[in-house]
C-alpha cells in the first residue's frame, strides 16, 4: 500500500493513486504516481521511502515493503 503525502497545492486532488514502476537508465527502481516520478530514498524492514526526482520539490511517498 502507498500513501501519497500531498503538498498544499495538491490537497484538492483525489487521495487514490495509480502506481507503477520503471527502471532508470542506471538500473535504479523509480516509482510513478499520478504522472510524477519518485526515486527510492531509504528502505527499512517495513517501509520504503520515495522522494520526487525534481529538485526543490518536497513531495514524498511511503510504501509498505
């Protein structure tokens, strides 16, 4: 399950997200959610933390492992 953390401008959007995965040109896993691209930032035993690929964007997603 994934939980999108909305920014102030995205709060009016639907909470449900379409999520898919692709590989970067370096072979790293990328998460696609609502047409936004996230890279894996951190992994724990229960959660993966993703952050936006775009610099200066604070959007993050947490997923269950």
